[in-house]
C-alpha cells in the first residue's frame, strides 16, 4: 500500500493528469497503469519510478498512436508509430527519434526500408514507389539519395551515382533483353536547376543468341548501334 496523501494525489492530478494503476512504496507510478494526461493524451503500459518504462501504448489526441518500448519516458527500442495521415513507421527508436533500421509506409503507399538517423533516411535503404512498382536501392544521406545507387523499373534498371536525389556522372542502364547502355548524366552551370541530361556512349553485353531463334527487331537495332559506335572515329 502507498502512503501517498490526498493532497499529493490532487497535485499529481493537476500536473500529470489522471492515473489508475500500480504504485511503489514512495507513491510513484510503478508497474502497470493507465494515465490520462492533462492535454488529453492517454498512456497504457508499464511504469518504473514514475516514468514510462518498458512496453506501452501512447494515444495522442490527434489520433496518432505509438506502440512499443519506452525508456525514461522516451520512445526507445522497438516500436510502431501510426501517424494521423495514415502513414506508419515500424522499427528502431533512440531517445524519441527514428534511429537504426526501420520500415516507413507513407500515406500514398510508397515505402522505405533501411537505416535511419535522427528521424531521416540515412545509410543503406530501399524506397519503393507504390504507383509504378519502381524502386531505388542504395545510399542515403540526411534524407536524400546520395552516392552509389540503383533504380529498378519494370523492364530495366539504372546503376550509378546520385547527388541530392538526382543521378549524376557515369552510370549504365541494364535492360532485361540482355544489354547495357553506358554513359553519363551531365549538368552545366546554366542548367543547375534542371535535371541532368543522359549522354549515351556505348552499348555492350548482348545476351548470346540462341541457335535457331530469330533475332528480334530490338536486338537488331542494338547490334547496329554497337557497330556504329565501333566505327565512329575518336
């Protein structure tokens, strides 16, 4: 039994809201309980010495919800946050911020799975575009696509470097028909605000033709382009 007095309970109600649940000998919230905070938020879960600690569910009055681990009143460990717009994050938390590995499903159906740092996509991760099924796999820095990465589409993919979410410099397109187009994305100072332009240079890596199979029109065009490239003077 707690020896907390009625005056103390009234003070706690005014400052911390209503609480029903376990307490320790000092009268602190300790064990399992339910609290309705003065701002209307609701927490149900574990407490330790007056703080949210361990597993719990926090419901915000704006209809957001967090279900997962707490440490000293902060989201810390593994948890799922449901946002008011319908998006959701499942993964690691560190002192109230998304940190470590996690999956974010956005309200438009897009998703990101990978590493996080200070609430931002940072490290290695994969972003999937819901409407097209295309995806980006590669490096992220402070929320942006940076350095080495790969765009995967329905019938081809692009491998190269990116800066501030845009491809830049050398790269290659790999097509499902069995060839690669090498080139680079260039951007002049005058076109700084525009997307870099793809400059093709060479087509390589045709799939070996199967004996008895007729060469497709696409393959014929690629062979012609490859021969033209070989005959172009330096």
